[in-house]
C-alpha cells in the first residue's frame, strides 16, 4: 500500500509523507484540515485486510485503546476505513524511538534507565486499570519527544495479532526478543507479561544488548522459556545493585514471582532513585508461591517429555530383580502379617469403603469453559455445574456484544483451576451512546471541536441567514441532548450572512464617461476610481478600459474602476535651422530653391525662393514636431534629402 502526498483521507486528512513501517502496518504523517494539526496515520497492511476476524479485532482493540488518556501514552484520535483501507489516526510525535536512542547513545546510566522505565510503567499502570494489556512492550514502541517526554504507542493493537500476523514480515517477529515465557508458549497473557517485557527493555537500556539471541525467533522464544536471564552486571559492571534487582524480578520465568502490578514495580523504582546500591528487591520463594494454572496444551507437552528413556527403564528393572530376591527371603515372615492386615483393611473398607472411595475419586481440578457471549444467569449455571463460582467485576460498553452478555472472563477458557475457584467476568453495557452537545450561537470551528470531543462527527451545512453573523451556528440536527452512537453525524447549520445577488458586468469601453456610469449603476454596480489617461486612439471623455472584464459575474454593489481618455497629447512645434550648401553647377549662376517637409500626416512646401550662386551656403529655419523628412530641390531637381527629429532639438 503506497499513498502519494496530497491524497485526502475521509475528506479530512491530507497525506504528507511516509514516516515508518512495521509488520502489521505502514505509518504516514498527515495534516488534519479540520483542526489544522499534524497527525500520524497507521494503515493496516494489505495482507491482513482479507482476514475479517483480524480486521474486526484490529478495530475493536484500537477503539478500546482510544479510551486511554495519559501523558505517557500516544493518543488515538480516530479509527476508520475507506473501502479496504483500514486506519488509525494518532497523535503525531516529533522525536525518536527508544530503540534509536539506544543505538545512538549505547548503555544508559542507571538514573536515565529508571526515569524512562518509570514513565513506561505509569503508562502501563493507566492501561491496566482500564483492563487493557499492551502485549508488545519494546523500545520500538516507545517514543521520546524532542523535549524528553516518554510516550508509549500501539496500545491494544498487539492483541489483534493472530497467527496470520506472525507469518508476516520480520518486523513483527522481532518482538519475540521481548516476549514473556507465557507469550512464547502461547499461554495466558496479563499485566505481568507487560512487566516482563518492560524488564527486558530495561535490560537493553542498561547494557545496550538483548539477554537472549539466537538464529531464529523460535530459538529465542525457547531461551525465554528455559534459560536463566544473564545478570545485567555481567554485561555492564557499572549498573547499580537496585536496578539489577528490579530487572531480575521483573523477568522471572514464573509470573507469580514477578511484580504483580505496575504499582509494585514503581515503588521499587522510587527506592532505587534514593538508594541505588541497596539490595532491597525481594523475590518470593518458590515453595510459598501460589499454584500455577496450567492449560491442557501445556499438560500434554509436559506429559510428552516425562516418559523415562530405555536406559532408565533397564536400570529400574535390574534394581527391581535384586530387590525381589531379598523380598522372597522375607516373604514367609511377612505373609502372616499381611493376612492379618488384609482382614483389618477389609473391615475398614466395609465400614467406610464406599464413602472414602467417592471422596478419593472426586475431581479436584477442572478445565474452565468458554462463557463469552452468555448472560450472567447462563454462565452462572454452567460454572456451578463445574464447581466454579462466577464473580462479576464490572461492566463496560461494547460495540459488538449486546447488553447483558459477558465480554471477558478470567481465567480464560481451557485453563485448569481448582474446584471452587472464582471466574471473574465483565458484562457488556451494550454500545455506548453519546449525548449531542448544544452548539448554537457559537463559531462553527468551535462547534466542530465540541461535537468531536463528544465522539460524534460534525457536518457543517452553510446557509444564508440575514439575522445571524457569518460563521455562527444557528441550528443543529439532531437537537442537543439526543443520544447517538459513536461516530454518528451531527449536522450544524452555519450562517453565510446575507445572501448575495450576482450580476453580469456590462462592457462600457468606448462609451462616454457619463453613459458608462449610468450603465454600471443600472446593473447595481458601483463606479470606483476614475483615472484620466492620454490616448491618440480613444476620443477625449470616452472610456478606455474597465478593471472588471465584461461578462464576469460579481455580487451586487461590486466596485468597477474606469480609465477615461483625455485625448491626444498636444505637442508644441520646435524650430530647427538647416544650411543648404552650394548646390549650383559651375555653368549655372541662378535658380529656384524649394524645400519640402514630409511627415507621417502631410507633405508641405516650406520654402521657395530664387537665388544666385553667390547666396550659397543658405540657412533656412524649419518648424515642426516629431519626425520629418526634408528634401531640397533646385529647379525641380532633387539635390539633397535627410531626416530631422524635432524632439531632440534643444530650445
């Protein structure tokens, strides 16, 4: 999927440039033309849009994450789609990922590791309180702004990932370096998994390395499950004792040995700031830890690896043969006692046998069934039949699950728990309805913001209204107080002011000034500035040009300026003297000299006299304007000619 700059999405978001890509999505910088701000838009990759279940989970989880509002979480503004294009509109952050920071700076000092980790933990604390587990905490999903503010991104998105995602590009597979053991096994994931991933992220910040490296993602996952985490101090001896303790506790293989929530982890981080070299971090003993819930799949895996080998069976057999020889020697002494004991046991069984047998064979554990989508009453009956207890812990709005039906359960289906255990559930309150706010008598941009804050979509309808100022809302549909579904439209009517009547500008060129004015005023136009200009082509007092071309449509009262001719410029004649040399031949003593002046408009004889040879050279004054051609004749014979420019003659 490649979007070119300038593409408009949803009649609102203008694509600027591509700024990133991952296994699931491609990210573009865009501009919201309604709110005049930059945003980041994450587009689902084309290979996932055909998976309807994935697309549905992608949308639901994104909308759930949009409910989070925290200074350390990248805000989600909008979720939508156009055709097959599915996208999430997020806060645009100017800065770098934590991964880029680590690559640039290397291992961080203890104080900086704690400062960044504390911000991530605060974000997780907020999300976990809203029952949202990130599932993909890693440096690539942590942004650091130019001001040093830490922001966690992609909340709720990772949950949409199915097996189709894992087989995609290498970017998604890369997350396995931060997976908790239960994630690597495909087991139940909760807030403690996020804290494990945070611990691995802290390890990387403190050492500039990852604890587990292998040739394939599967091998890395197995290391998370089976291998002990290398001590951070073995890589960076300068790490403080308290920070190392926090990392080690957060990355315990067993979830019950880790921090149980973000609050616990933050308390130790605060202590680490004050007492960096103190050894105050405690990890519970394995013996005192609670019973681990194991799924059926994990039980099958354990059984498959629990059978003894052939060599072990042979050793066991040889030992049994040796013991049998010794037992035969004792057998005759034991037989009598065994007979007596048997009678006693038979007697006891006779008295309590049936009752004890029932108690002995009674199951102690059960596999949790799926109760999602059922009512409380239905689920309670089903769990009671299993020997489990339903516990309702809350209600949440949900767009896909009807009101009164269960939307989440803990433990999830297929988890093995003890008889009598609680199964906690959340119940759908149905699709959330949002109240339409009142936006009358306010400016339309402010009205749009109020409606968007209410999780509704404003649609501005411009209408002429003589009594309401331009841009002010004078009506809305539906009315304030109406309940609507998320992203439903609210039509708001913005005033365009008084309605304008349009007229066609007439052609008043080459008309007398007075008539031109009357023509314009007759069309309800105003005559603006009159500019006088000399013109040899247009008669004095007539219109040379108009500022608005004729035929153009303008509103009534529009101003049209005119240029009026003052006529041709009058030039003052100039006098120029020419000297005629001796043009007589040696044989001629007398003759008539004639001078002709030819201009662009006339040919005029300006001199004619009889002269003797003794009169030469002869000086004659000539008067005129502009350019002229002078011709000198002697007795009708052309003797000389040339051009005169009177404008170049000085007075």
